[in-house]
């Protein structure tokens, strides 16, 4: 069996044998089907926002990831994911704030130019 299966079996607390190979394949097939569905429906939702108009697709994604997490609970990658989520949220909040400031500044410049243009036309 491959190194990946040895490590996955160890992290899931199971023996690395043919039964685990079948279990691993089953988890992978189910997850891939769900992820393909989520991907296709996300594309469709992008074009037709009224399909999955809530956050059901995000919830499905979280459920799928949690199923994988339950099958390999001791993997260190879960800690990295949690840390990444926190740092990504901070970065996104910072970027959104910067974009809002840039947008406000651009709106102010546009308003000023429009006012100047209006005053020029009024005075000529």
C-alpha cells in the first residue's frame, strides 16, 4: 500500500489493509461526487443567483469537509486550515477596508470633477 494510505490509516486509528483501502476509496468517491456537485452548482448559482439563494452550497461544502475530517481526525492539516481561515479573514477584512477607502476617494474625485465641469459650463 502507498505511503499516503499508511499515514491515513495511522491518523484514522485503523489498520492499513485491504479493508482500509476500500474504506479510503469509498470516502474519496463520496467526497469527489459531492465536490463535483458543489462545483457545478456554484457555477450555476453564479449565473442564476436565485438557485441556492441562501448559503446552502457553503453549508454542503463544510459538511463534505467535515466528513473527510471525521475520517482522518488527527491530521495536522486541520490545524493549518483553522489558522489559515483566521489569517485569511484578517487579510480579507483589511483588503475590504482599503478598497472601501479607495472607492470613497474615487467617488470624491469624480464628484469634484463633475462640480468643476458644471461650474465651467455655468460660467461660460
